[in-house]
C-alpha cells in the first residue's frame, strides 16, 4: 500500500490524472484511487455524487465513473454481504439483496417505528402526486396533515417546491433524494405503477 500511495502522490503532483488528455495514465494510480473511493463510500452517511468524487480526488469524471463501475462489478461478482448501488443520483453501500430475509429476521425484534402510519401515507401520496399541496394530501387522506408535513420536513423527507398558481398560492411540496436513498431506488420512475395497487372487482 505504501508503494501505491507513493506512486499516486508522485503522479498526482505531476497532474498525470488531472485531465481527460492524460486518462491513459490513470491505471498507474487505479488501486490507490479505488481504495480512496471505497473509503469515502464506507464512511459517508448519504449517497455520493460522481462529480463530488471526481472533484475531491482531482480526477476526471470519466476516471471516477470507470472505477465506480469496476467496484460495482467486483462486488456483484464476489457475492458478498454488501454491494454498491446508484441511488438518488449518487452511489452508496447497501446490503446484498440475496441475504435480505436473513438480515430482516436478524433485526426484526429490534426494529423501531420511525414514521407513523399517517406519515407513511403522506409520503406515498407525495411520491405519486408530487408536487402537491397540504390541502391536496388532506383531501386524499380525509384528515388534516399539517403536523405530519412538518415532521417529514424536519426529517428531510419532504421539501418545498414552489407555490401553486391559484387563489392563496398554497405551497407545493415534493419528496427529497434522501427518501430515494431510503427506498433504495435511483428515481421515482422505479416505483411500481399505481394500477398494481388497485383492487379488482
């Protein structure tokens, strides 16, 4: 590792991997950069955008993306306990879906309810109807939602998204990328269609 670090620093100082024109030389530091990116992903509490990784390590976006894709392939091939997934426009570690049931059973007795049923219903409505107002959510749920909205905003799961152009100009809300991360998806297009939840006659 010492030799790798030395090579990385030497080439970094020479700007050997700082521009797209020198990307052919990036393999000299690939092991070190891979270790850096793994470490960044490991300690991060939220998803990490590829632009940030490239900027922080002073490498091109193409090099950063190549290394991320290599890591994704390595973890998928090793069938280990965790993988790297692209979610919310960034990357982060997730447990391997293949052991989902094992992990679920392991933590089942210690799971705490972080969100109320009202909060979950509000988020579900917002996911499919966003941007949406408090009044529109209340009409769907049949009850006022002011306190629920504030809770979800405080938790970083809902955010303001402008105002509706109608009398009173009520605020519009949409869900955040943080919810994408919690759901383990990259965009809300990956949500199952509403028709899948319709009851058949």
